[in-house]
C-alpha cells in the first residue's frame, strides 16, 4: 500500500546504468521471475501504440468545430500549443515516475506530494475521469452504430450493444494483451480520419463560410479551448503504462511519438474539415459528411472507439485492483479471488459508464466537468508540482528553485495554467448546462431519443 513508501526513491536517473534489483524492490510489480502473470513486458513502441489508441480517438472529432468558434489561425495555434505543452508535461510526469518507481497511478503520486488525502483525491479523480471517458466512447459507438443502421433501433440499445465488446476487451489483466488490440485501433482512427478528410475535400459544402479570426464572447471561445484539452487528455494513464514497461527509461520515446503524431494529425484533420465544411461543421465532425461517407468514416472508426473505451475502463479497474492486492499473491497468480475481483471491477466500471451515458441527460456536459476538474490537472497543471517537489526534496530545498529559476517559473506557470483551465472550464460548462435547461435542450434519462 502507499503508506509504505519510503522517503528516498531508488531513481533510475540517479543510478546511471542503474536499471536493476534496487528499482524492482520499490516498483509496484516487484521482481516478476517465475510469476504466472507478468506485467512488465511492454516495449516503448507498444506503449506508443497504447498512448495513441487511448488519446487519438473521439476527442479529435470536436476539433473542427473549435476552429469554427475562434477562427482558423487561433484554432491552429491553440491545437499546436497544447500539443507542445502536453509534450513538456509528459516529460515531467515520466521524470517523476523514474525517480519514484513505487508510483503506479496518480493516486500514488498524490500520496507523495500531499499525503493520504492527496492519494484519495487523485485516485478518485482518475476513476471518475476514466469512467466518464469510457462513457464518452460508448456514446461515440452509439453514434457510429446509429449512423450505420439509419437509427432503426433505440439509441440506448446501441449503447448497450457497444458496452458488451468494450467490457470483453477490458478483461486482460496486462496491458501487453491490450497493446496488440491497440494496433488495429490506431490504424482504424487514422484511416477514418483520412476518409473524413477525403470526403470533405471531394464534397465541399456550397456557400460555406470560413474565417481566419472570429470575434466571440469568453464563454463560447473557452468551450473551444476545452475541446483540444480533452483531445489531449490521456496523461492520467501514463504512470500505469510506464509501470508495465520492460525498461521505463524508454518511456519518453513513446511520449514523443504520441505527441508528434497527435499534434500533426489533429491540426491537419481540423483544418481540412473546417476549410471544406465551414463554420457549420458539426461535433462530431463526421456527422457533417454526406451520408455514405459518414457511414464509412464511423464504421472504420468503431475499433478505435471500442479499444479506447476498454483502455479507460481497464485503467479505472486496475487502479483499485493494485490498491487491493499490491505485493500479494493475487496480483501475479491465477487465483480465484484475484480473477473474481478483477472481473467484478471491470464489470462495475463498464456498467457505471453505461448508466452515466444513457441515464444522465447532461452526460456530455458531465464529461466537460470531469475534463475541467481532472484532465486540466492530470494533463497539464500537476506536472509542475511534480518538478517543484523533486527539485526541493532532492536537489537542496528552495535553493534548487533559485538555481533553476527558469524551470521554477515555467513549472509555477504550468500549475497556474492547470488552475485556469480547471476554473474557467468549470464555469463555461456549468453556464452551458444552465442555458441548455433554460432552452429545453436537455432530454430525459434512459430515453431512446
């Protein structure tokens, strides 16, 4: 359990050639020789695939509409800046993990920074955000299945149908199994994105209006900011992913691969869809395409929606599973208790995502609240705290902050940025909920509409 963490972590960075038993002593999975279930098997290439599969998904379908709100130039700057910013915070997260091998998830990191209360808050936030993200993928699957079948069935039934394979694909105990499923997932979203761009290019909307700059109010503009923030929101899984690597020192290679791919792909996709469809581009963007192309794009993207949802529910379940069985035989052995608890946790996470997706009329706004509350910190803000903590604790206290004044300022600004995204995101989302209710746009729970 987290309470057993020592004051000094056996850092990989500090050890030079030091990947060895001292690191495994503190690592959550320990020494895995002769175990039935082995976790630390991932290469950096497979981790990159997993990162892309869970991050580059339905979130990108809202990006063209963000450009429609703020204009082409600010939209591009925003997407590229958040991609670069996300690369920097990836480096901070991985650096912190290498210094603290006992960290398996955000809750463990929260314990190091803030004690038991920090662990509970960050663990709770990880589970809530992962379940909401799973629900978001279920809704994406609902939209895709509805498009393919001309909405002949109740939409809630489509969500239920999509939940079943999402549950099944969540079941492997190790991320290695999911990594191989993630390869077709990445291919599917890439091909779907290309199909969407080709479709928009050969079927441009007549009379469309595009603008380099758009003047709008703060609430409307900031909603366009939350879209790319959510599209990059996968950092909360990084500790869990790195924990299952053969050599965690290669983790930044995976992070660079992810961030370069996501930033370029997001920018090109958003620009092409916006230019050829114009200010009326829908969110999700595939819904703005001609019917046959819409069906093709959604159909091709289904494997990605499935695997991304499975990765999110797997993450929520694994956080609790490790919390229950850290250093016990149930973690590495095929025991009845271990498998029973694991299957139950996976079932609960997928069931909760399904209930939220179909039973909460404002679920899309709920995702926005979860993204504002947690993704703003996990993807951006809290990474600054990791650097400030390690510099102070291991490099000479406040004098280290003075020596590395540039990084100190940068990481304080990272904290401020996370706080701003959190507060402003909450404000605009809650305001949007109030306006939706006032306009009668909120449906009923468990409806087929």
